[in-house]
């Protein structure tokens, strides 16, 4: 299957991008792997005419908005995002209209239509930096992730108005189970994504994006131990780059699960990558009028990053 994909990739002059949360075999096959910010930055600079985005749909939309002349393929069109789904564009627009004179800062984990309603986008990597670029008295609407918004409020002292959305994966991490893991592994450093709920973040030693958590783990000395509270896909790259360290997945509230997976990310498989390159489908399309409006806040994010 990997040989078939490599052959098709050459025939199509394609490049494969994969998020850290995708399956290990997808990450190993990809030309580039990264978090949402890195993938947007990479997509913007690519010369190849075909991009295969092994992530979720909003990532494919972002790549298409930045690269309108390229063909952007997603291996499975059903790869949605619970966080993006928690913020319907019509409802978000009504929320904005109900709170005039606010700057609208939206997480990149949103639909193209929500991006088009925004003044600037952020990822978990750059959210604090971009929020801090605005005057202290700026009135800000932040959406859709309430946990990330609450975290940014707590570290900046701001009082941004938050949309009530969340990622189902990070929302499910259990503070009680994390505390139990800390008791079992007292020397372990706890790494947590800011999309987690506040009780989980209060138990963390490092709070940051997937890229920031990976960096923290990589910079630690050999023999270090980590408890990781984010989607389990990142553990593959952590272990790959740090064979002399131990990584323990934090657990969701569901006691039957040993780790926490995004079912949408895991829809991407080698078979589907090969099929989408063979058929050149499903291809991402974004309404040109929406794309034109959405491109501005994306480019503003990249310039501020």
C-alpha cells in the first residue's frame, strides 16, 4: 500500500500533510507533519499542485483557502471536527451581532464560514501571542473553544467574551484519573493541551499546543517520564523522537479507555490515501465569496505568527 501511494504521489505531483493526531502509519508516510498552525504555514508555501490533507475537513478548507489554484484532497470527507461543529456559522453570526464593537478572534478549528466572520484566527500555538497583540481594553469575542478561551483569559488577565464550544476529545479527560496517574508516577511531568478543562490544566506542569508539548518532551533529558493529556496520536511522534523517555497517556472519564482518540482523525487510513490519489477525490471546495473573506483572517494569523 505504501509503495502504491508513493507511485501515485509521484504521478500526481502531490504532497501529503498529516496532523499529529492522525494514525502512526499516516504520520510515517507524510511529507510533512505538524499541528494546525504548522500545516497552514506549510500549505501556504507549497509548490506542488496537489495537496493530500490527512487531518479533518477544516484543515482541508484552510489549505484550499490559502491555495485556491491547487487541488486539495481529504482521504475521508466524513472527517469532521466536534469543535467546529459546536459553532454553526449562523448562530455565531447572531452572537457577534448581539455584541457589537467587539473584535472577533476565532480558533482555526472552525468552518470556512466562521472564519469569514472573524477578524483574525488563532491556533493553540499562537493564541496568547495574538490576543496580546491587541490593546488591553479591546473588547474581544473568542470562539469557539471555551476551555482555550478561559485559559487565555487566565494567563493574560483579560475578560474575553467566550463562545460555548469544546473539543469532545479534550473535554473528556478526567482530572480524577490524572491525579491518580500522578500519584502512581510522582516523577512524571504532566503535559496538557489548553483545550482541556480547567481542573485538568491545574494539574499540568506544561500547558501548550501539540507542537509545544512535543518540544517540551524533546528538550527534557533521557530517562524523563511524561503523562500526556491530549489526543493520543501525538504519542507516536513523541516516542519516535525520544526513545529514551516514557510517555503515559492520560485517560478520559470513560474507564474502559486506556487513552483518548479522535475518531474523526482516525478515519484517515493508508487505503483511503491511496484511493483519493487514484480518484483525485474527495476534493475540497470552498465557495469563492466565503474563501475571499476567510483568507484575510488566516493571513493575518500567519503574519502575526
